[in-house]
C-alpha cells in the first residue's frame, strides 16, 4: 500500500488533530510500502520534519486552503511517488483528492472525522450559509470511507447523509509508554504540596472546557476536603474570567494556575493528581469530539470525571474508568469528586481499569492497526 496522509493540522503546531495526525503517521509509516504526510508549510516545520521517519511534503499555503491551493503541486507529488490512496484527517482538504480520483490518479479516499469541522459553518446566518452546508455534503459524499473518533461524530456523519456501512468508529488513543504511573511524588515535593489532595485539569482555558463549573463546585468539595488543591494546567483566553471567579468564590488557597507547561512534564502532573476532571460543555459549533486528556490521565492510573458532551462518552466508560456527570452542574460534579476522594479504593480501581484499557485497547497502535486493516 502506498499511502499519503493529508492534513491541514500537523506538528510543530499543537492540538488534538495535530496529535492524531502525528501519532497515526508514525504507525502508518511502518505498515506501508511507501508513506508520506502532506501538510502546510508553517514556521518551525523544517526542524521538526528532519527528525521524522517519513517524508513530509510541505505546501506554502494557509492551512484552510490546503485542499485547493495544493493543486497542482500535490497531484505531481502523488504521481511521482505512485501513491494510490489518501487518508485525510478531516474533510476540508478533500478537493485535491477528489480531483485526483476523478482523473484516475488515485483509487481510494479515506476521511477521519472529529466533530467541529462537521458543525462549523463560517457563513452561517448569511445568504451563503446553506451553500456551504451543501458544499460540505457534496465533498463528503464522494469519499469512500470514514473513521469518526467517537459514536457522537459517527452520528454527525450520518446527519450529512453518509451511509452507516461507510463508517467505522475508531476512537482516539494515547501512548502508554509516554503516559504511565510513577512511583514517586517528586512533582508534589517540588511544588510543596505533598500533603494535599489534588484535583487536576489539563486543557486550553476556553469556555467550553467547563473549568468554571469545577470552580463553582469547589466550595462544596472543600467543605469535605479542606486540604484539596485544584491545579489548572494550560493557557487560554478565559483565564482572566476564571481568575475573577476564583476571587469571587474566595478560592485562593484551593486553586493554582500553572500556565502552560512543557509536554515532557505532563506525565508528572497527571501522576500528581488524585482525580482528573474536565466537565466540558457543548457550545456549538465547538464541542469535545473525544477528549484525549481522559485517556492520558487513565494511562497514568488516575480516575477521570467528564461530562455528557460530544464524544466524551466514548473516552470514559462510566463507573469503569471514571465517572460521567451532566454538563454545567456544579452540585453533581462536586458529588462525583467527593465520592472518589471519600472512596480511595474505588478511585484506585477506576484508575487501574483505565490504565488496562489504554494498554489493551485505547492506544495509537490499535487505532492505526484498525484503520490500516480497513484501508487495505
């Protein structure tokens, strides 16, 4: 099999789809006679690409226009390397592949689906809104097969008219060798919080991540656990509002914003916590397509709490790897957190079962194997 992965979101930029593309690319490369990635040229790309075990063809174009601006450069590259099938990390880059298939240059087109790209309409509310929706449906209708990352996203594809026999859910994964349990509490000692229970969120600080819901639950939680510290790892546009909410709720002794931390330190932060939480909320078109952080926390042997939003129910098995709560419900969230803190044996069991799931099933090796099998 001679395969190209086309993506508008790729390293060195950071994000969920960037991680998805890179981790699958590493594994596709081992299973193909020839494999390459085609992505936009962005600052820092050359330094990153030279360290990758597969070629990366960079196209000088803004990310959203890769599918169109890549004509004719991408077809020439595909022809030169005798590539016969294309895997797209989302539908937006389809135009170039549809043209290549129509001319007989390639045989098969496969498309991953996450969520937001199937809900986002840049001209919604204008006279052009309906035209964009029809354009997306037309593009999707011409692809051969789809790999949504959750049952929720599979439903979005069916809403676009895609037949169920063209869809196979392949959930995201993580790397159990990158995220794993640590025996020591070195990070807690370094931060001077050895004697505190830790609640943790690692995410971009934006509204839909539900961090405000956690803060509103904190007064209830600290009544039972006055030693609790909520660590918020990440940066984003909502930080000023969240800091104001901390002031209003008088939570200064119980909340710590770390800011952005190096990727190499994430494993230590996951291991420092007693419970990982991210009660995301649906703010269309923004919605959690899956929630990689839940698997990363599980891989470290930690129990997780998430909400019934988007694809999160595919990331968390309720009462097996973590707990699920309703969106924007501080009281229910507080009860779930207290339940795990009050029952450490249960918390440990959920964390261990989460780790086992990652090792056996919810990892990038298994995801790549399932996709490759269906593309052959």
